[in-house]
C-alpha cells in the first residue's frame, strides 16, 4: 500500500496512521436521548390503552360523570347571570369561556398527570418505587407518565366546544397568534398544577400516605374557574402568588378576549410555572434522598 509522506513521518515518529473514532456531538446525543424517551413513552401509552379497554364501563362512566359536572358549572353561571350582567368587567359569555378554559386545562392535566401524582404515595408504601428506581431512565419521568387517562381527552374536547360556542356568541375571532399564545399559556397552567401536586405527593416519603393532601389540592381547581376580579385582598394575593390558581385560566382567556392591558400577567404566569417546577424538583430530590426502600 502506497504511503503518503505525512504517514511516513508519523510512522517514523512512532505515531499511528489510524484516525480516532468519531464521537457523537451534543446534538446527536440529544437526539438519541429524546428518541429513547419517546420509545419509553410510546410503550407506556400502549399499556394505558390496553388497561382502559379492559374496563370499558369504567372508562365511559367517568366521561359521563365529568360531563355532568361540567354541565352543572355552566348551569350555575346561567343562574348567576339571571341576577347580574357583569362580574367585575366579565360578561356572561366571557365567564362561560373562562369555565371552558379551566375545564380544558384541568382535563389535560388529568389526562397526563393526575393518576400518576395520586399513585406516588402507593408506590412508596408498597415498595414498588424500588423497581422504578432501578430502571435506566429518569425516575421522575416514569413516575409522572406511567399511566394516561384517555377519557380526559374526550372531556377536554367538550371544553373546546364550549369555548368555541362562547366565542361565537361574543362574535370573537381570535387571530392565529392569540390561539397559539392561549395554548402555550394553558401549557404553563398545566405545568403549575402538575408541579404543585407532584410536590404535595412527595410528602408521602415522610407520611407514607398523602392522598388526602393531593386530593385536597385537586379541589382547589374550582378557584381557577372564577373571574379574578371577583376576589380581592389577602385571598387574591394567596391564589395569585402562593397557589397561582387565579392565573391558570384567567390569563389565557384574557389573551383570547383582548382583556390584557399589558404583558405583565403573561410574564407572571410563565414565571410562576418555572418557579413551581423548580420547587417541585427540589422537593422531589430531597424526598428521594430520604427514601430507604420498603425493605429498610
């Protein structure tokens, strides 16, 4: 084999003509990492679908229950507006859209996270968390996405239909950027619900059972269905900065209905979602450091 002068010089100096193996760059590693987790999540979806289809009656019953509860909330607003025309600056159909948005955010959260957050204490009590800790994937990822509530997607669709009807009654035609912003802010609201409920569920590492605390927080979702202008003083401050329920659905609907006078509420919602997630991650890490497995 004919050698180049450069190779002859390397060989004379005791070097090697072999090139070092090509190492994957950060982008390639990120792509492989994402592909791996998408594969894991796809398997979790298949498992959830099989579970739901095994109990079809329960699946349909929960859709019916959620639909009736949603209808009762709309009826309550209808009765309320028989006696008034405005709650602050919120008209009847704006409040209907607010209830629809709140229900949409709640159902998306329920579809992906609710059952997983409530099951965390059972994983700790029964020792099943030991097996999840041994898996070669991020434990919080597996705990948070183990099951999917498919019926919640049907209920979320009914919320979208109510919002569309309310928009038609108001002769509202939001632009594409408003719809995109609405969906992004709804995502921030889901992140807030998930972060706070996951943080509360992490208390089970100390108390073993924490379902009561978790479901207590779930009942606070009702606050998000009400106009923020209906509250004031300490109550409003509490549910804006400590438990930001009033931001979760009010800010997205204000964006859709042109009720925002400044970008401040949007920035506050995004900031609160980031803070809540950071606090929940700190709580999760502190909890897992304390965990000694069910056999210890």
